[in-house]
């Protein structure tokens, strides 16, 4: 089921990129940051499992630990916002993870 969720997220990110919300280049850079800066130290977390405030607080803490510059932090925040929106849309359309 996790693979289905991951595929849904990738498809939605692709649609968002095509709509000009998040370019493919920006998306790829943010995904790379997520893998190299975030997953380097811990598992990847689903931002939809947290309130917006809790997620924002975690990002603020982790930005310092990961030594992200402001552009990198902004890119990751946009990436996670897109993931949150995709997960929320998927859950309202009956595609939520089980």
C-alpha cells in the first residue's frame, strides 16, 4: 500500500509541476534535498501526519541541524506543502493509505 501512496504522490507532484506550481527542476532539487539532508539522519516522515504548526516547528528545528540555507529551506517547505496537499486530496478521494 505504501508503494501506491508513493506513486500517487509522484503523480500529483508531476501534475503540480506541469501546472507551474512547482517546476520539475525545483521538484527534483527539493526531492534531492529531502533525500540527502533529511533521510541522511532519519526516516522520511509524511507531513500530512502532523498539524501545520507542528510540521512548521519541526522544519525550523531541522533546518538548523541540516544546515540549510534560506533557499534550500524554502524549497523543502514548498515541497512538503505540496506533499501535504497531495496526501489530503488523496484521502478525500478515497486514496488514503491504509
